[in-house]
């Protein structure tokens, strides 16, 4: 562990033990649970619910947990002087029924939607989400605004994720299979469309087009995260910054590019208000360009930054 640099959340099984350990920044989650007189580990606490185990706590950054016939042993292998837990776990990556930093993410994401309404209210008729990741924030936005909420987009759950498909044509075709708008719900309505984030913008642009084709009179896009302007170097398959729609664009320019009547993002301050802990213990590099391992955001563009010799110390 002292030799490794980067993000890791690892479980290793040998003949005699299960060993779990987490990088000293805690970039990726790792949880410890208990099932009767035995212990379990998983990246997310929702895995414990499935088997009837209870969450004890998160494995600390830099900590190693060993599960053997003697029981559980823990050791702080590497000091955690600069915790930097991924803030995007709270926004999107982890399941909404998982707990992070003591709070259920469904609740945290709903609070993000409430704060988003406070920061960017809009005169509209109906709140809809981009399912499923936009559902909790849409519920929060509707609660705070007093607007009705309905399902204007129906998600087909039997298609692959469009975010990671390699070509734009594949993503475009996949999106038509993934979402189906309901004209009976959206036609003639001024919509607030809530989603968790925008990366390239291709998916969002097509969703807005489908809603307009279904008869929506206005589309006001509300995003429960700040603009993503920088790639993740810590294990997330994310674009280079040039591919990101927020790169070198103002919010108004992004709205024009997406053909939205208005667009507003949740502020980074609003994100941390919803989470209940501050920026000092999180990584928010995808929003701010502040990388906890010290990469230069101008020279370390792209998801392979830690694999390029000369950008940061080699990790092999």
C-alpha cells in the first residue's frame, strides 16, 4: 500500500483470509459490515441489505481489514493526511440506497434537488426526471417548488448504458431504445427536466429533442451537480475535457447548444450543503480541476493521466 499511488478499493481472498484495503485518500468507497458473528466487506452498503448484514462503518482511508478464522483485525497501514472521498459517489456513482458518510444517498440527492430549486427556481407546469439517476433530485425539486411531478420519460431497463458506448452512432441508437417520452404527459407543458449531470451533452441534447417532438412547450433543464469540466484520473471512464460540453462554454452557451429554454446547475456549495461535509475531505476535481494527487489540470488531460510517465510519478 505505501508503494501505490492513485485510487484503489480492493478485496483480496487467500486460502486463509479475506483482506480489504483502501487508498489513503479514500477516493473510492469501501464498507465493513457484520452478519451474525461474521464480517463482510463491500464497496457499497446496499450489498449488506441483500444478505441481511448490518453496516458497521466505512473502511478508513489507508486502512487494511483482515478477516480470518480468528475474527477481524484492522491496521492503519498508511496515514490518511489528506482524505479526498469522491464527491460524485454522492451525486451519481453509488446506489441511492447506499450509505456514505452516515447518510442514505436517496436523502442526500433529494436535498440536492431542494437546494437546486432554491438556487434556480423556474415558472413551469411539471417536473420530470431523466430516469433513473435524476429521480431523487427531481423529487426534491418538486417538493421544494410545489410543482407536480410525473414520469415523462419511460426507461427501458433492458439496454446497455449509453455513457460508455464507444461511438456516437451507437450511443445515439442506444438512446432511442433507452428512453421513450410520453406525449400524453408532456405535450403542451412547460417542463422542468432534472438530471444528475451532463458530460458530453449528446444524451441530453437528444432527450430534449425527443421531448420537443412529444409536444413539450418549454424545457427548463436543472442539473443537481456543477458543470463537469475536467476528466477523472481515478478509475472513471470519462472524456477528455475537449469532449465535455461545459469545456470553454458558459451556462447560457451550453443551454443554446442543448436547445433548452433555460439551464441551471447546482453550485458546489449546494452539493456540500446537501452532503453535510465539506470540500476539505472530498475530491471534486471533475468540477474544479483540483486533483488531490497533485496533477496539473492543464497537462494531465484525459483518463489515462496516471499511466503516462512524466505526468505524475509512475505507479507500476
